[in-house]
C-alpha cells in the first residue's frame, strides 16, 4: 500500500460520515404545560420554546390549550423566524377533554422539507364494552420521511389522565392494533406524557398491561430516567415506544433520551418551569441510502488508492 496514512484518514472520515448520516432525523415529544395565550405573550418563554422545538424534524406538542387559536400560529411564526433553514408547519387535533372547562389539543409540528403528512385519524372513544376510555383520544398521524431508513411511519400520541393512567395505557394497545390494520403498517411509534411512573402506575398494574408485556414493543425511554424539571421529583412520565423490528433497527442506538433544556440553556429551575415542568423526550432515526451511497463512494476510493 503506497498511502497508508491517507488510507487511515479516509477510513476515519467514513466513520464520521456514517455517524453523522444516521443522526440527522429527530422525533420529539414535549408536554408544554398549559400552552395558550398567556404563555405565548412571554418573550423569553417563546424564545426558549423555539430553540427546543427547532431541534426536531417532528415534534408532538401536548397540553396545547389554545381556545382562541392564537397561540399556536404565534409559535409557528416564531419557529419559522428562528430557523431560517427549514419551514415549519403543524397539524392539530380537535380540542379534546371530558370537561368544557379543560380541553387540550395534540399538535404535530414538522419540517416541511424533510417530512410530509400522508394521513391523519382522530381515534373515536367508543371501544366495544368500554366507552370513553380516554380523557384525550389519540390523534394519529402518518408521515412520509424519504431520507429516513423507514421512509414512512405512524405516530400515535397520548397524554394520559393521571387518575386513569392504567386504563388509558391498556386502551392504547387497542389503538395500536387498530392503526396497524387500518393503514397496513408495522412502523408505529407511541409517544407522549404517559404518566407511566411513580404514583400513577404501580408495578402490579404494569405487569398486566399489554404495552409492557407484548414482545413486539420496545420502550426506548427507560425506567428511572427523569423527565421532569422539578428537583423535588424524579419520574419517567414521558415515553417513546416503538413497534416491530424494523422500527427498532431504524433507531440510532442509545439516542432516546430527555432533553434537559434547563442545563443546556443555563436556566434556573424557576425559569425552566416557566417553559414547562416536563423535559421533551427525543429519539434519532437513521438516514436512508443517501449517506450509504456516499460511504460506498469513499470505500471505492480507498480501494483505488490502496492498489
């Protein structure tokens, strides 16, 4: 071999490119804690939200309480001004909740240059024998993401009621099966504030839930991972769960985690709590064939120079 140093350098470069190539598409879920007109008027809070949300290709936002439909447009405008390299759009559920006094929306914010919405479905809360299982029925959205290894996937959001966590998580399994059959897909992710820890979900209840016992489901945010901002709590409320081997294989290993924006942006606990009492949770998906082709090109070059 006439160029041993050049060969080692290019091999290292291929490795770096591969890591970067599988680490570019991010899915996030964030409980915004009563996001509405009041929070939208706080400049520092909106700035922090823009920094957090523009880190992600797709973000599930929960606890959106925008009854006058003013706060969400303001947030989208802020996102598009903050990140000039991407265009952001949103798709939202109807206002959900058993009480007229307290209702929320599920909102998916996404980059239009990397993701396309190809389907949406508001799950009806009318399961046979168990009417009104959810306080906030899942708003299911199918996305096309050509640059990812999966190409297309379905996101099923859920923000459970703390008083009804076990029942809602059990019902969420039925939503998964319904969506798989309806859209003939195995690439399904369940995500959101499940309240799946501490006082809201006992170990005995978990052992009976199909979401925990079904082998085809992988819980990416592990137990004992704190997704709460308050220093007085340490609970794994927010979760990401994927169905099937294809989805598991499409995930960048060890990339699922909470994003500690308080630490990242050097906020006090009081400042962080003005944004939310939850950290967002996130996961990276591997890229598709584009980066692989580039790596193959470099490998071919390595072969040539090593002759």
